C-alpha cells in the first residue's frame, strides 16, 4: 500500500471525482477526511468500511473563508497532521455562460470556491506538511482550464488560475519536500454529467470527441491522484497531468467540427 497511514484531506469527496479520489487513497491505506457541504450517503460510507484506510466527513462550504481553518483543524485533531491535500472543490452548479451571460455573483462564487478555497486550504496545509518533512498537494483543474470551451467564462478562467497556482506552490516549496501537481479531467461520469447521459446524442457527441471513444470514470481520476500523492511520483512537481481519454489530442473531429463544450 503506497499510502499506508498517510493523512489526506480531499475536498468535495461525497460524490463524483472527489469520491473517486478519496476511495482510491483509502484503498491504498490513507486516512481520508472528506470536506464537503453534502453528507455522504450510507451507501457511500459502506464502500469504505472494508478498506485498509479510514474515512471521515466534515461539513464544509469551501466558499466560506472561515471553513478551511476548521477543516484542517479537524484533520489535526483526528490524526495529528496532513500529508496529502487534494483540492477538488469547485463551483459547478452553473459552469456555462459566455461573458455577457455571466453575472458578478456567479463569477465571485466560482472564484471563492475553486480558487480562493484552494488557496486557503493549501496555505493552511503547507506548514503542517513542512513539520512532517514534506507532503503532496494535488489540485483538480479541468481540460477547460487548458483549452477553454465556449460559454464557460468563469469556470474556465478559474480552472486556469488553479494551473498557475499549482506551479507557483511547486516552485516555492519544493526545497521543503512538498510536491504540488495538477490533474485536468476531461468528460467524467459524475452526478453533474447525468443530464448529458440521459440525452443519447449528447452522450454520443462527448464520446466521439475522445480518442478512446468513451466517458471516463471517477476512479480513473482517483488512480492518477493516488500516483501523484505517492512516492512513485517523487520526482514530479509542478506538472499538469491531463486525464481526458485523448479529448485535447483529438480536439477537432472532422465528423463533428470544432468542439464547443467540454462537459
């Protein structure tokens, strides 16, 4: 087990990509604190009961600037430190909208959770990691942060900010034993993707825009995150790992035309 007894915080891990990450970390022996506004379901809790790691939940709205302090304090109270931080929380209730359709409230909420929440969680965890001789931070961005799609002004801009933030942290704290990397998922089968799955031509469109011809699973993002969190990635920092089934590589499909929306 690559992460035996490592202490991890994963934000927004009650479902979707965050859950896929938390489950993989716990399956590799990590003690995982899920910081999410929503309580995980009993079915979700059941998935963790037979794993070698541990799983705890704390209610957390990462758009509230006071919450990160409480989250990190909970991890310290439970287990005495932090070794791994996965910043997954983002505002995805309404990620669509071109410039003129994006109001200031949407913009502020997007940045409060996706960017400021990531900043505060990282700022609080880095000193704790330094005390333990190092650690690993994995931020979750999006292919929309690499190649913006249409009608996603706030979402794509915030996700791009996460990319640069990752590189800055990697540069500043590498000599302290802290690695900081970013994963950029493509179209992943999460609850927010459900509406697309229910429309056959929409699903077929997303599948056709990938080189692998299918939608990804949260567990596949979890596998990438666990790798970056582990010592198998000991010489990797400041890196961007795109996990998109070849979406960016096949960004223009002659059968479909230029893509507009990444999902």
